[in-house]
């Protein structure tokens, strides 16, 4: 499943819809394989699904965050040129330094 394939694009879109609904557990599962395959958008989605600030922003309840994992995923996506990941990484790192 190449990172730019239509299947990856569809999975990332599905994961984003699930996140928007607050179904973080399902979104994580959807993002996992395309992230492993190297999709920057899937890495960013998986990072958001673990980012404590993003989870608070969407009102997610009953799931745990993992700032360290989110940072690592954002870094990988940012290295691939994902601007959203770069912005979110900066915000998350800055908040942890306070």
C-alpha cells in the first residue's frame, strides 16, 4: 500500500472523520497501517490521536494520551514535509516546557 495510493488517501480521510466524531480508538486503528507504510498524513493523524492537547480540543473522553508518542510521530511527519505536523509539534513541545 504505497503512501500516496488512493487506498491510503481513503483510510486517512476515514481516520480523520472518526477523530472528528471523537472515536479516537477506531481512528488510531485506521491510521496505523498507512502510518507504518510511510504516509505523512497518517502519521499526523495518529499523532493527533495521541496528542493530549488535540484530544482535549475535540472533547475526547475515556482514552489516554501519549505526548511522547505524539511528538515522535509529529517529528516523522514533519520530516516528510507535513506542515500541520510541524505546527502541532511546535505547540506540543512548547506546552511541555512550561
